[in-house]
C-alpha cells in the first residue's frame, strides 16, 4: 500500500513537472523547450497565451482574491484575456476555482478533501464539454493548471492535496460538470 501511495505521488509530481513549461500541453514553443532553465512568469505566460500578463508570485499559496469569488485575481484576469467563449470562460473559471480549493483545503479534513476532489472532477469535465474540441479542452486544462499553480508554494500545496486524495474515490461528474455559479 505504501509503495502504491509513493507511486501515486511520483505520478502526480511527474504530471506537474510535465506541465511546467517547454513541451507538451500546447505550449507555443512547439515542444522545443529544453527544460534546462527555469522560465520566468512572463515566459510562462507567453507560452500559455501569447500575453505578458503578470501573475502573482507571492509566497502564499492562496494569493489575492479581492472579490472573494474563489479565484485568484491574476488568474481571473488571465482567463478574461484568453478570448474564450462565455461558456469556456465560465468553465475555465470553475476549474481555476477548483485548483484554488485544492491548494487551500485542509489535508486532514476528509469531507473537505472529498468536496475539493469532486469540484476538480466536475470542473475538468465542464472544460472538456465546453471546449471546441478535445484537444482544445486538454490545452485549456493544462493552461489553467500552469497559471493557477505557478509558484513552488502552490505546486507544493497541490502535491499535498494530491497525496491526501490518493486512493480515494469520488462520483463521476454529473451531466456536463458545469456549475450554475460560473
């Protein structure tokens, strides 16, 4: 069982590392990233969207959410700059809210973890159902993840969440997975 949990943590780490920049996930460098140097926030943003919006790089995992909608303000600004349809923008916002919930949830509260995991599952389904194609959906999920988990503190908090929900089961998304609060 411990070996299985370790494999799950390593898989999660690999997924996050694979989504960090250069290559894969629809980055604009065509997958040519060498992975030998860390990318700046501006480079990551350019790789995700062609924009140079500045992301919150503070040391707190939660970041700033002035309007308390559950989405960091810089992430909401980024989503708004993507030119998504209204349905896709709402889906990306739902996914960003799920990532924010995952990095701020108490990893010792089983009910809160289940709620966060269900929200994440629903949000991914919503993005995939709202996207113009499956490839566009995969790219949007990867892009939102890159933007939402853009610091070591956020990535570490997400890894702690992933380890806590490892070997747990949640229901499949209902319908499109989209919530009415988008």
